[in-house]
C-alpha cells in the first residue's frame, strides 16, 4: 500500500509552475448523485467525496500492477486535479455502468473513477454538468469528533459544493500520503472515518501554522492561485 512521499517543494497543489506541469495532465473524475426530489446534505456530500478519494487510492486496482495503477501513477506525477460533476436519473445509471467505485454516505452517493487525460473524458462523464452542485445542510453539522480525522475548511473562502468536495478530496489525499503503511491500513479497515468542518477564524490561523498537511489550490477554478483551502487534521499527524 506504500507510495512515495511528495517532497515539500514539489507539491502538486502549488500555484507556481513546476516540473509537474510538463508531465501529461490527468484528472480524477468524481460524480455526485443529485436527484431533484432528494439532494444530499452538503456536509455529507463533502465527507463522502473525501472517502471516495481515499477508497480509490487504497483500492487493489490502483496499486502495484493493478488495472488502474498506471493511470494513478500518471495522475500523481502531474498536477493533482479532481473535477466533481453531478448526475441524476439516467445520467447516474450511465455513470454507474463505467468502471469506478460508488461510496455512500448518510444521504450522499459519490462515484469515483480512475484518472483520465484532461481532454479525454468518457463521453458519459464529459456530458455531465459541473455547475449546479450547490447543496445545503438541513441542520448545522454537529461538532467534529477530534479523535477522528477532520478536514478543516478555510472560513474565508466561498466555494461551491462541487469545488469544496474536490478540495476535501485533496486534503484527504495529503493526509494519506503522510501516513505510514500501518496507519493507512488502520484507517482503511475502519472505513475511513472523517469529518469535514469549517474552522472558526482563530482555529484556522492555528491550523495553517501547525505543520499539518495544507492544501494550497492551484487556482484553476473559482478561487485565486495559492489560496489555502483545507488543513488535514489526522490524529496520527498531530505534533
């Protein structure tokens, strides 16, 4: 289950141009099911997307000589791009027919697919909309259990649910890279418990200087390059 750590100066989320930009670019597609009559709760969708990313990273098909392993390596050698699209009805059924993994939360369903070239999406995914993923929480989320991993969101950024799902996935992936093989296996065996919460401003300032994995967005969509979006607060990584 091991993978090489990413050197700090070669982060796939830095806004500065690096050698990663010279490599062929791939994207990890995620599709969230949003039925008109019963859309998922926002926080559940964010958490389910993060768990979907961890699930595909740890899947046997993504490792060693697995059928997705080369695509995963190519994707991780370049910029780590994730794009979230929405589907319902027949669109969702077509997406489910493609190779991938569906991860289910309390109200959310997110399907993650092996990486594809930036300009080479399968037609049944390429036709899906990126916009329209704005979601709400019917009730405010409860306080996070700090004995489990928490992906803390920047309180000063207004991002769509789709963009935030991708950022939560980035944070989960950074935590995964930092963990030992034993810590990864334990997290996987527990079903990847985690919470996604927006930090209050004081906590956010502390988190960004804590040494925990920090996502700085490359700025392809919605927000400025270099924006700090997520801190991955995994108990095993706390100082």
